[in-house]
C-alpha cells in the first residue's frame, strides 16, 4: 500500500510535498495510518485532534494517544475540547451533525490561525459508500449519491479511493497501534448499521462490489455535471431578479418538461423539502406561500418569488395604546406620539384622530379582500386594486403593510394612503402621529 499511496500523492497531490498542511487525527486506524504514510514522505505538517467528551475517560485517552504519537514523530499537535452534549442541546441537532460542525469549524479556524492552506481527513471508500446509502434512505437526490468529495475547497481526502481493508491490512502488517471507538460497533446510529450490516452483505455478493460501486459513483458524478449544465441554461431562461429576490417565470416553467427537476435543483439549498406543495404552488391563488427555515417562496401574478425569510416579510405586530416605539424585524420601526397639530402626511408619516382608534392596532401584510376608503376618492377600494393603479408591481405588493384598527378596519396602507375614516377633522380633540422607519 505504501508504494500505491506514494504514487497517488505524487500524481495528484504533489503540492502537499512542498507546503505545510493540517492532518486531522482521531486516534482511529484510518487517520493514524494516514499520518504514518505521510510521515514516510514528509515531516512538514501538523496534526489536529477534536475531543468531543462523549465517551468519558476514553475521549481523553484518545487525545493523549494522538498527542503522544505526535511527540514520538516530532510533529506539532493541536487539539480542542468540546462540551458536545451541551452544544447539541442548545442547537437541537443530532450528536453526529454537531460533532461534524464543531470539527470543521475548529480545523478552519486553526488553518487561518497558523496560516495553512490545506486540511486532510482520512475518509476512505467505505465512508463514501456509507454516505451513499444514508443519503439514499433520506431521499437526498443525486448530489447525495455521488459520495464524499475527494476535494472540497481546502479540505482534501487522499484516502477516498482506498478501501478500509487496505488500510487495516497495512496497519497490521506494519504493527501500527491505534485506538478503537467502541461506539462504532453500536447499531443505534444509522451509519453504524449500514457499516456493520449492509456493507458486509453487499461485499458478500458475486462480483467485485467495491470496484463496481466506485465505477457507478464516477458515472453519477459525470451525469451530475451534465445536469448542472442544463440547469444553468434553464436559469438564464426562467429566472430574473428584483432587488434580493429570485423571480421564476410561471408561464415558462409550466411549458417545460423539466419543471420538477428545475425547482428541485433551484430550491433544495434554501431548505425546502415539501416538493408536492411546491409543485402545486403556481396553481394556487396569488400570495400563497411556502416557508423554509431561511426562505419564503410565494406566488405573485406571473412569478414565483424566492425571498430570504426575515421577519419583515410577514409582520403581525400588536400595538396597544401605551406603545411609543416598537421595532419589527431587523430594520423596521413604528413610533407614536401625541401631536399638537396636523402633520403633513408623508410616505412614512400620518396624523390620525386618536379617538377614532380602537386598540390594539395591528401591523400586518395585505390579505386578499382587504379594502379601505382612500382620501380623495369616492367610496371604498380594494387594496390590491389601489396598488395596481399606483403601478406597484406584483412582487412589490407582497412587501406592502397595512395598519389596521382593533376591529380590523384599515387605517393606513403604509407608505401609500390613509383611510379617510381615521383622518383628522376640525372636531378632532386629540391627534396622534404614526411613523414607520426603515433603519
């Protein structure tokens, strides 16, 4: 294996023999063998270890093992200890996800601190195989089926085309010591169940499963490149931009045979996963929306609009008579003050008759069917029609807010028009100025 590894490094990673890198070592056989193999080629690297404190004294013993190994091999050693269970509870994520995020954050910070460009992990072919089946079981799509990438920015995985059996064989032949993580034998984790039960079964089948699996991954990666090229073409045809919004042309989308695939590839990175509802969204009424944790997708007249889901997008603020100033979301602020005389109405400021108000007031987004009685017009007008007459496009309409009375009557289409039922008259005894600012 040594000669195979050295040939692999010289052919694909020769730059690692000329500059320093971080080698991540857990104390397990994979990373310990990787350390030994690189030590036979260069000494110009440092070692990093994460102590997750998940296995009581065993975690500390792992850290000591790696530290002692580095002292023996005269390698610089860095480590960081985490209260993983406390962090997991705070973030409400699984132990494995939290551990992964913590280690990569540590490795990234360390690389910046000591000015090193590359971080090496000991992921191998079996890890990639396990990830394939995990993602397959979760319906993650083709990106999840192409395995762990060999290179991902500064993260390099020189073992990714090597099998676990090769690594173990080399370690035993060369009497290399390592530490076993007993939790790897527990099948409470999906990855362990796949590793301990499914993968051995697949290897027992006729033919060279590992070789054929590797070949299939390569074909999937090549197919994925073609898909991305096609998606880029469709994005140029279907998508336009308005401020920070992504606008999808509904007519063009529905005329395509690739509608479902296009929406999947466009929206998956924004946290959406309810694909059945997404595919029907363009058939719903205007304003219908679907939210992920980070974004909102809604239907305007002719577009599907993708927008970052900040609090200002969907406002439902309750304002009592004692409110003086309320901050909404990241930048929106509404303030009230008693006025001696009528202020000149502006886009962000109105004067109203205090005694005509019934609290609590509410600031909210426009709803279908909303109407008000605009100053200077006869009768009432639907808010949507009013905005259309004011040349407000369908995407901008979604941003518009209304201030409503306690009985849900509209007081103000914010920034656009005051309802005359609440305007100040000669008989008004108390005037209040209402102002909205975007900080």
